[in-house]
């Protein structure tokens, strides 16, 4: 997806693209070393398109606390990989990680989940 975004950014003359990866991501393609390598590759292929990762040193919970302080309407945000109509599934890793992050941040997650999420201690540290 980032390769496509990079090509499109070059096409429209954008100076950069931004991605919201966070410090505690469990996904290999969201790790700092991957972002660094991707940025280097982008510079080899295309000049003038920068990769911005403003949240890379923040946990998901820190991002939520910051967004809450800034008045972000979290009701219009989604993380779900398998949405059910207008609801997040509540079963995918992304839903569980989102919910854990909201819990850790001490902020109520305003979205509806198709299947209610019951976090256990395995997920508390992932926020």
C-alpha cells in the first residue's frame, strides 16, 4: 500500500506521505527498522517524496491520550480488518489492540463492536 501511495504522491507532486504506525506495533511492517528501510528505498526510486512517521515513538495509548486532549472524535476512527456493516468486528487483532490501547489510556472507546471484546491480562500491555 505504501508503494502505491508513494507512486501516487509523485504523480500529484505531493512532498510526502504519512503513516500512523506506533512504537508498540506487533506487525513487522510497522517496525522502525522497516520504516527506515522503506524510506531509503523510496529515496532510491523517487526523489522529493518523504515518508513521515509522526507517531513512531508513541504507544497506541499515548496517541489516544494525545488525541483525546486535542478533541479528536474517535467515533469516526476505525482499525478493524473485518468490519460488519457499520460496526468493527471485535474479533480481529486490530480491534483487540485498539480496545487495549483505549483501556490503557483511560479513555472510553466510542465505537460499536459486532462482538463485544473481553480483554484479559494477555492484551493489557499491548495498548
